C-alpha cells in the first residue's frame, strides 16, 4: 500500500511540473510595446529590439500565425535581443513617430536607433 501512495505522489508531482512547464512554454516572450513603453524600451543600452508593427485587421499579419510568438519563445533568455509588438490601431502616435504606413512592418532598433526595416507582404 505504501508503494501505491508513493507512486500517486510521484505522479502528482510530475503532473504539476509538466503543467507548469506547459504554462511557461506557452507564455510568449513577445513584449507588447505601447505609447508609454516604446521609447524607453527601444533605447535600452546594448539591446536590439526586433519589433513588428501591425493592426488586428491586417490579413498579412494574421497569416504570420504563431511565427512571432515562436520567435519570442526562441529568443527567451537572450538578454541582448528582445522581440516586440506594436498594435498600431491602439498606439497610433508610436507608429506615426517611426514612420509606419503599411502592415506588417518590421524594424530592428539598437540603442534607440532604427538599423533595419522590412515592410511588405509575408
């Protein structure tokens, strides 16, 4: 009987660890940037920010599926590279300031400076 309880306890512990690992792994490391956070974040010293600018109704943005979240997960733990997302429907001042006119647009910032840009169909 004692072995039965140990097995149940072990199964419970393993199950809890498994569930927490799933929760952690599904928590994408894509950081939502807003008008309040954008400037401070992209100006972080020695940090590259790869940012997607999009709107909810953009079919090309939707066609990305989970690619952006997958990229965020893949970059988890990399202190020098951050993956960001700006919703231009709710953060128009940010998108205007960095000259966003089509979706999706991807920009790479380093120490607050734009160093690369891609816009167009995916």
